[in-house]
C-alpha cells in the first residue's frame, strides 16, 4: 500500500483533532478522579473500593493513555502529510 493521504482527509483529521481538544479537559478530570480513587484505595490498604472497581478504574486510565497516544499520532501524520501544524489550543 502506498503511503499517501487524500487532501480531503485533511478536513476529517482537523475535525477529529478539534473534537479531541474539546473533550481533553473532561477526559483529564476523569483520569485524575480515577487516580485519586486508586490512591485512596492504596492508602486504605485496599478497603476503599472493590477489586473490580480498581480494575475498571485502571482500565479507564489506560484507555485514556491510548486515546492521547492515538491523538498525538494523528497530529503527527496530519503535520507530516499536510506540512503545517494545526493551531493547538
């Protein structure tokens, strides 16, 4: 497969990146809240939240990390193919 991207894809990339920027503050709060609950559980020697909740909160934090990594990869590809960086808030 040839490594190329249609000019029309630029609009789709820009739209997705704008949406990521828009939700980032809320996603950051979610990650922080999960981290605080996990730390509270550690501080309480495991008596704060259940093991399943620990697993779920850990999974949420990992998913957020993957979301940000994918967003950075999309930004890099957009910049690589279309030459100028999108203005980042």
